[in-house]
C-alpha cells in the first residue's frame, strides 16, 4: 500500500464517469461517505489529494462537466477548499477518441495541495492539439495550441486574452475571481 503524503507530483488520466456504489469503497472517501454512489474520477481526485505531499502538484485529465455542470458544484467546492488551482485547460471534443474510444469533452487541470496563495490562475481553451480530434484514426498535424499555452503560462502572465494562430485562447485570471459555480476555461475566457 502506498502511504499518504508520499508524492510531489502526480500526473493521471483516470477512468471517466462511471459510478462506484460499493459501500466499503465509498466510506473511505470524504466525497463518498454520505452518497449512494460517486463518480470514479471524483474519487481519484480525493485519492490523489491524500497521496500528495503538502505543496505537491496534481495534473489530471477530467470530463469538463465536473468543472461546469451545476450538479458537480460540491466537487468544485472541494477543489477550492483542498487545493490551489494552478491551471485549467479545455481540450477539444474527441481529443481521446483515437486512444480509448471516448468522445468526451475533457480538460486538464493542474492543482496543488494547499500551498501558498496564488495571485493568478491560467485558463486556456485549445482548438488544436497536434492531431485531428474526433477521428478514430490517429492523424498528426502541425497545429498545436498547447505549445503556445506553455509559452503563455511561463512567460506572458497576461490578464488579456491571448489567441494562438490556430484559434486557441488563454488568459490569466485573478485568483479572487474564482468561484465554485464554474472552474472551466470557457467561462473565464467569456468574462
């Protein structure tokens, strides 16, 4: 068994959106104790929180609905209470169709286990990610917003919307503007 508080960094892409109903499993989680079932990806986030050292970073692929659907507001409250949000990057629909037959709208969220407060959070909405999305066959292309996002994240720190040559957009948002209603990039890019 892996001890809690053991990792500085966790990068993961958990299974998406199937419910866990096993009472013994649910009772091991704060987010499962009082529920008849809970989504496995939500339980993964809590497990990762427990495994991270203080200040440790989690990069996790999640269904974007966890960051913007009303029924998951309790999950976003948990995220804001337990973690510091570093970045939220929306991926195009079908980004994982070639790799697991999932057409889910996904995002990558980078969150750290409650470290010092941050001034800003990086939000980005990718249009292109280096291959054609929504196709079962893997077809590479040279269009990739993610490279521009990395440069924007590391160097620009702009609170103005920056647009890539491929239509992806990114922005830094003041941390105090975050709320549990939405934590997805599209929301903050519309403000």
